[in-house]
């Protein structure tokens, strides 16, 4: 090695601008959580000791000097250190060995004793080769060529195997055989210590013996360390499991983390507790993260094609479930440019499940839940809500997800319909079910869900009463109340003009809105004015006039209702309203005009689509049919096919 080693031992040779062979080895050892290092020294003993201490790594060193290092081989150095080594599982390595992180990780994680070998490298003329017999290492030396693989002196040795080898070293040295390799002693006892070959193929694990080796290893290390690794993070509660996977991923190269957008997180999990920008800066400040970027969709494709990382890292849990198709797409994109997927075993941890539960619980709290509807509108442009009138329908709204076109779909919010709440209680939808009872339904739903709730406030009652309703709803964490501009005995709008219904005056209704606005305590809570002009056949002009007046009175949103199958009057209203008012959120309830898709509504400027009664309307006939079947047959057998199995119904709602 000439001038490179004229002032220090070979292991202190630089292999990059910031590392020597030894500092790199010791850093990897410390990162793997190993605490004790036994180092045999010889040449420049004091330089080496001072150097190791100057690195300030969390390692406890035991230095053992071989006083006759120039006359013996490393078998004797090990013998000198035998007392410090006996009875322990150890990693054994030569001081001039350079290996990439993943090689060391594999050695450390090996559950049996092993030696690194390569099935792809040509057999070296002068260096170690290992003879493999019955799947284990039989002989190690430079002289073996048959049944042999290139091998490097990097071992994991379990105490039971190592002690056998150490005894053989002991025997050798006592007999004066101190100029051979320690492996000569191993070869005599290999049948009694089971060391398996660990095939590292083309990965870097090389000794530096010459200036040429040195230049080559430096260049390979530079290439390896400039590799990039990509991971996607959606979490807003960072725990030690995340840190552990970041640590592992960064060992493969420069770690880029794609932080999932709020919208993408909300589409498959729940609304993030911490907004995107904050999650991004939090993750970007973690040690070992080279770069953070946004990931706008659950699909990795867009980012992978731009960043072309050498590796994508993920837990192996995504091989099943809704992430399976995302994984398949990642594999195919990586195949396209020669990238590699690295999957770490996923183990669910009750501690982390508990944290996830706590964050869900937080989402359900009034202050967290209330503002989420406004945020979702801002984020998505168009949000969907489905009817809920009980705990169980709330759970359906909360948990139903559909995987389609590689995306996960779920409802954004819940609609506590007066029609369905009344129907569930066997009562007509005429404001007969009083607020106390309606609040109980809110409680039932809130208790088992986290999504925002839109409350159907009917007419809102007298303005003097409405202010109290607003405060109660706001306190409970409801996001929006919708009140309709009718007075007197309210009937369901879908009756239209078939029954007697009276529309409120603009002045009166504006006063009610203004009173509600004054009563509310947070900017999160929204009061939506519902216009019944089209239902009551008062014409488009009236509807638009009212919309302008209601927004001027402070309405946070406008709902336009219609009971026509043909959506043209709703479309006309939305388009005309949007010309005058580009921002006030617009709500529709497409019960009659149900052929219109969400995308069509979005395109004309609608912000909330409410599926107001479909769960009640589908559940009721199913129950009625089951009752009839039992009556007809005088037993329940025939009804069973339409029923959910008992086991499923009792498991439907897990106990907390
Ligand atoms: C409800 O669901 O109670 C509504 C919407 O108010 S509608 O029934 O269409 O009037
Ligand atoms: Mg209603």
C-alpha cells in the first residue's frame, strides 16, 4: 500500500473524503446497535487507539495488542484476545475489509453462523475461497478451487460455533502454529461448527490490498452511496417504528421521502391530523432524510418516473389488501428502468395500533371534527356525504370503501337527514321529532365515527330557538347545519306542491341566518341556507334572488333543491349563481336527478353532493321482505339466505 500506510495502519486509509476503512466499519457497527468492539492491534498501536477514541462513537473498545504482530499472523492476534471473545456471539472481520451497508445488515441479521461468499464473482487467484459441502462452509483458504466460492473474512459466529473454532485456535497457538490463517484452525473443526455461506452476489465486500484495490473500492463506494431510495409517508404520528424503517432505508442510499398529500391521505384513511406542509417539514427535518417531495396520489408512478430512485422501500404488508395494485404498479415502473423494490417484514405492534387509535379518537373530538368539512371542500373542491341516522348507518358512512381504478373511494361526510331520522323512529318528517331526540341521534353517530357531520335542521324553527340549536350543534362538533326557507308545518320537500307548504319571506329567513351567524362561536361551523323556490315552483328568478340575499345575510353555503328528474333547473341555477358568486359553497341533493355524476356536478361548480336517504330506502324493503318471508313460512329458515351470518353481525362492531 506504500505511502498510504506509511504513517498509520492500513485500516485508517481514506475511502472517501470523510471516511476511512475503519471509521466506516465502526459506524456501521454502532448503527447496528452493537456496543462492544474487541480490536487487535500491532503496527502503530497508539495511533489506532487514539483514532478510535476520537471518533466518539457509542462503542466500548477493548484493544488487545499483539506484541509480535510482525512475526505472527492474525490467528495469534485472536489468541491474544481470546479471553475477551469467548462465550459471545460475535461478528468477525478483517480491518481492511470494505462492505456496503446491506451486506453488513444481512450478516448482523443472520440467525445462524455465516461467512460472506459470492456465487457470481470469479474465484480470486490469491484471496480466500470457501469450499461448500452439504450447504455449509467446509474449508476456507486461498488454496481451494474445487466446489469453492469467492469468500471474504466477514463472519457472524454464534457462541456455540465460535467457541469450537476458538478452541482450535487455542490449540494451534499453543503448538506454535502462529503464522497461518485463523481459518486453518477452522478447517479442522468445521464439521463441528456450523457456518453457512451467505451469498452476497455482486454486492461490495472487498479487502484492500493494493493501491488498485483502493481506487476501485473508492469508486464503487461512491457509486453505491450516490444511489437513491424512495419511501412514501402518509403518517401524522411519527413513532419509533417509522424511525426504524427510515434508518433501514437510509442504509441503502440517499433517502427521498414522498409525503402524501392531504387529499390522498383522506381518500384512503382519515383526514390527516397534521396538514401536508407541516408533515413535510417534520419529516424533512429527520436525521437521515436527504430530501422530501410531495406525493399527490396513492400511486407512486408520477414520482418514480421523475426521481428514478434505485430503490423503493416498503413494508411487506402491502402485498395484500387495497395497496396490492399500488405495489404491482411500483414493481412494473421499477422494472422499466432497472430499479429495485426492497420490502422489510411488517409486524403489527400493539403500541403503534394504540397510537393510531388515539389519533382516530382525536379526529372524533368536536374541535377536530367540526372544521374538517370546510377543509375538505377547500382541498377537494367537491365532497360527498351519505345519510346516517344511527350508529350503524354512521359506521357504514365511516367505513365503506371501494377500490376502483387503482384508487380508494369513500364518503367524505355524513348527512343527518330529518326524513331518515324521523322514519327510523316511525314518525313523519314534519319537525315532530324534537331537537332533544335529534341531538341523541347525533351523539349515537358521533360516538362511533370521525367524519364530519352535516345536520338537517329543517326550518331551524323560530330565530329565537335557532340560535340555541346553532350553539348546541357547534359544541357537539357538527360541521354544518342546513336550514330551509319554509315556515309553518314543514312537510318533506319531495312532496313539492302536492301538499300545503309555505315559503318563508326573504326578510324573515335572512334574519334567522343572521341570528345564527351571530350566535356561533367558531369560524369552522357553517350555516347553509336551503332554497325551496324550485320545489315550490316559484321560479328561477326567485331562487337566485334568495341565494344572493341569503349569502349577503351571512350564509356560509347555499343548497338548491329540486324534485325533478331532469337536472336542467339545478344546472341553470348553479351556473347563474356561479357567475355572480364564484366562491360560496353550493350543495345539492340529487335524489330525483340521480343520473348526474359527481364529476358533472364538480364541473359546473357544486361543492357538496348529499346522498340523502339511500341507506334507509334500501334497508327498509330488505327488512320488510325478511318479515314477509318469516310470516309466509312460519319459520326463519327461508329468510336466512338474505341475512348476515350471526358471527358476522356480532363481529361487525368490535369492542373497544
Ligand atoms: C332530508 O333528507 O330530510 C331532506 C332532503 O331534507 S329531502 O328529503 O330531499 O327534502
Ligand atoms: Mg329534511
